[in-house]
């Protein structure tokens, strides 16, 4: 896949609708750096942008995982309680 398809660095989907504004800004900066320094990127010119983007994506992933875990606990609790009304 190409960047236009949403596939990004390290196999992470970098589509804008999947990430926060903060991470989208870092993704845009990294892409801009890679465009401007298409040869120097191989020597670490864009590494700071890459590290910041990866840290932001990790923070998002951890927050999403925690939110999903809490939702799963709530669903399990409701299932154990049974229906509110008996038919």
C-alpha cells in the first residue's frame, strides 16, 4: 500500500479520521520532512518527528485500549444482571 491508501510507517494506518489532531499534525510534519529531505531522511534527519509521532500513536493506542476495556467490563456487568424487564 502507499501513503495515499492510509498505510503508513511501520504498518500503522495513518488515515486522519483515525487519530487525534495532535497526532495528525505530527504525521503531517513527518511526511513533510520526508518530502523535503528525501535523501537525508536515511541519515536520521527526520528521526525526531518520527519519535514524536510514534509516542503520540502509542499514547492513543493505550487510551483506546483502556476505554475498550472499561466498555467490555460494563457490557459484561449488564449481561450478568440480565434484562431490566421480564417478558
